[in-house]
C-alpha cells in the first residue's frame, strides 16, 4: 500500500510541476502586470497632457467636415474665388477676437446658433457665383425654409458632445487598448465578431471571481488528469495526499509551525499573500473599468443614433424641397450618398437599448463593443458623420437667413444679365437692430464719396461690397430691393497695412492698386465684370501727389466699361475734377454744423461735394489739449 501511495505522490508532484510550468500560469501573472502597467502609463500620459488640452484652441477641437456648399458644385466657369484680402478687409469671418460689437459680418447674415453653423462660415467666405439659375433657385429654396422647419425633429444638437465623442472615436491613439480591442493587424477582424467580444466581456466581468477560483481549479486539475490516465484513486484519497504534500511543502510547514518560523519566511509568506491580494485588486479594477466603459459605450451609441436619426430626417426633408432645382442636382446627389451611409449606421444601432443591470443586457455587451469598433473603423460611417456636421451647420445658416427674411432684415435681390448695379435703401449689417439709416446706391456712374471723418462714408463703401457678395451667394442682402448683374471679380482697397514686408505705407497702397490693375487688365473682356472699392486712395503720401495719382488712377479705370468702382476721399481736388463728369458722380455724407460748432451727423448720402473739414472736430471730441487746438485754429 505504501508503494502505491508513493507512486501516487510522484504522479501528483509531476502533474503539479507541469501545470506550474505551463505558459498559461506564467502568462496569467504577466498579463495582469502588463495590463496594469498599460493603464498606469495611460493615466500618466493623460495627466501630462492636461495642460496641453487646456491650451488647445477651439479650431483644433472641430470636426473637419467633408461637406461642400451647394454653390461649390456649380460649373467652374460660373464660380469665382473671393480673395482673402477682401474677406479680411470686410471682416467676413472670425479673423479677429470677436466681441458683441465686432463679430464677423456673416454672423449678421446667417445668425448661427451652434458651433457647427459658426464653423460653416469659413466655407462661405471662399467663393461666389455668377450663375443666375443657382441664385434664383436659392431664393426659391429660402421661401420654403419655413415649411422645412416644420418637418424638423424637436432635437437640439449638442455640438460639444458630438465633438467630444468624435475625439474619443477618432483622435485617441490608444482607442483599441482603452476599450480592450485586439490591436494586432492579423487579429483585428475579431473586433467585428460579437461572439468573440462577448467572450472577452465575460472574462473581464468575471475576472475577480476567476482569480479566486483559479487556485481551487488547479488543485482539482491533477485529480482529473489522474482519472484520465485511469489511475485508481478516490477523491478522499486525493485529498489525503494533498494534505500530506502540504505538510512537506514550505508553506505547509510554515503554517504548522508558526512559533518557530524565521522572519525571512514570514516575509516571504506575507509577500506571496500580498501579491495574491494585489492580483485580486487589479482584477476588480479591470472589471470596474470595463463596466464603466460599457456604460459609456452604450450611452454614446444611443446619442449617436439619435443624432444620426435627426440628420437623416433633415437630409431627406431638404432633398424633398431641393431635388427639383437643376442647379442643386450635384449637391443633392452628394447629400443622398451620405444620407445612405447614415442609414446603414442607424440600422446597425437601431436595436440598442438604454443600459440596465440585467442578464439580457450582459448578453448585448459583445454587440455594443462591435458597434463601437465599427463606428471607429468603418470609413463610410466616418464620412457620413463628418458630412452631417457640415450639413447641420449649413441648414442652421439657411434657417438664419430665412428668419432674417421673415423679419424684414433681409430682402431678395433681382439678378439678371442686364448691366446694372443698384441697391435701394441698403444699410450696414451690424446696425440691423438699431433702426438703421438707409442709403441707396446706383452705379449707372461710378461713385466718389466725400465727407468729414466719422460721417459714415466708409460704412457706405463696406455696405455696398457686402451686399454684392451676399447677393451673389444666396440671392439676398441688407437692402429693401436690388438689381444686379453679377460681378466676376471683386476688389478691395481697405485697411492697407502700415507696412508690407519692407514697403512703406504708400508702397503698400501702390502695390495693392497695381495688383487690382493687373487683374482688370488680364480679365478685360466684356464677359468679365469688376467691382472695386477704394477707401482714401493713396493717403500714405503728400496730398498734392496723392491727388494727382488718385485722379490718374481713376481716369485709367474709367476707361474700362466693365469696371464699377466706389471711392471715399478727403481730397477735394479729385472731386472737383469730376464735377461734370459723364462717368463719375460725386456724393457727400450730409453733415449739419450747429451754432456751437458741433457736427450733427445724419449719415445720409446725397449728391454733391463735401467742403466740411472734420479733423479739428475729431480732435476736440477726443479732448485734445486746448493749446494744440488753438495752435491749429491760429
């Protein structure tokens, strides 16, 4: 019997040694250590980057949309680039730190109500068109925006939340590791297997329990293996053998003789037990982290589904009101394509339910992980989501224009091929809610406006060029009525920098004028039309030479029948030379001089030349020292 027991002991020892030396046992501990090191590294990386994230500008937070405005689909022969010079001179978009009084001009036109709509403005400032069909179709579509709004779902787009989700899906370099996906290229296909991901979910959720069961499991495995080898042994005998082996093992001896155990062995026991507890703690954390991720994924997928459903509804309804307009066919085809991508995504997310603690929900973990991975990896879903943010911004812009039209802030313009440019009762966008003074401009002759400082002549200039741009983009503007034959080229001479490289102010002004002349000369055929705006021409040199240069420049421009221009100036000598001109009409801003010397600015324009000198009045209004004022007057 003793020989038989010795044989059993030897067999058990061998089996235990085999199990202990297996890669499974070694990898269990290694994997746990690696997992914790990974999360610690990630946490450290996140801590190190907190300051960087806080300093990131809004521009870096946006979703770079692949959306294109309807006018971008027009034939290139009818599409013209708006230069950065013009866009910056007019402050069309956010090129400065905006405040309530200096917000971009497009904000007054589109009244953007969310971040996606504000980001879309950057696309509007790039191009305008001479395509009459498109402009008339756009006006028709704007008349239908009220009925379109009635079809919109009662859903408020949380741009910040959508952007945060996008960053987590697309900008996180540790996405696969963070959510426990396979990151080897040869195994990434498993990330789209609900069954495999469900198995991983089970392991992650059950990891604390598994860590408790594993020691018991490996005590029973030798008994099973002995039975497989058909060695005659009962479970009671096997337990007796384990007890016998435990007495001869270091830990068993230590526990049976605690009074005589040495300190080094006590430390060894404590360390071993501590490592075991640490393993359990790590597995609990892993389980908790996975559980929190699953809740986050479930919530995110539902939010994306709601947003996608809203976008699909908007796209389909907008297609219903635009598909019959030929100039919008290219745009509609693109909307339909991306709407199809979103439909596929919506159908994939349609069965996801709110999170709850239940067995049935646990059975959905694999599908949740699969959907989230596909949201991360499928190119069509990315294109659809990126497009949807731009479409949301565009629709918001169009609704803003529609509201302005409905409230009488904007009016439709009449665009035709009859050579005309006339704006009746136009006004400057920033004062649209302040009972604005309105003025009319008609370019049967080119215009020179003279007036003292602060009288509003530059405002007239900006208003005119803004309304030309708006009318050639969406068919309406800040006026009561307008007649316009579209321009192919729009030029601006405003806000000339004090220096351009090493140029003086006059050199910078001359360079700007020469650039404008070069374009006019290059595109001088009758098929092209130019509109130029000049504010204080050649003010960077002495008045005598500036007047001569300005007159010569205007004479040259007047020789082109396809060029219209508007000029503001203080140089009366230029104005007087065109007093009876058949090509240029003098206008002035009406200013009443009161008995006390104060100026009453009416901000109304009428024909004539202003002889009022306003520089001294400006200095007085700014409370310059009396000594300086007397010296000027004397």
